[in-house]
């Protein structure tokens, strides 16, 4: 799966995108893997909106196996 980081999430991640194996993983497992060793990114992920293939993800137990991309949208512009 392609994870795309926007705004402050890209800054915290140190890149604008990253490939990750999401097969058999839920949202919580994917975000934990992304944040491993990066406390700043972990804090950003905790407050970001996540969109799997353009659809907002609100359930940390949602399986991401079938998703092709995940967008990480941190709060910005005062929101």
C-alpha cells in the first residue's frame, strides 16, 4: 500500500510517501508500523485524518488489506 503524507505529516515522516505491506493489517497496526522509531510522526498520526482509497477511516480495527493507498492528513489551517 502507498501511504501518502501531507503537510506536517510529510515533515514528521521525512518523506511524502512510503510503501508498506498492509496485507492482514488493520489501521492500528499500519499506523504503529509507520510510527515505529519516530515519536514525532506517532504524535502527528494520533491527530490526523486517515483516508483509505479516498474514504475516511475512523475505526482502528478496519482491515486495510484491500486498500491501495492511505492518505495521512494532519490538522492544518487552524483545523
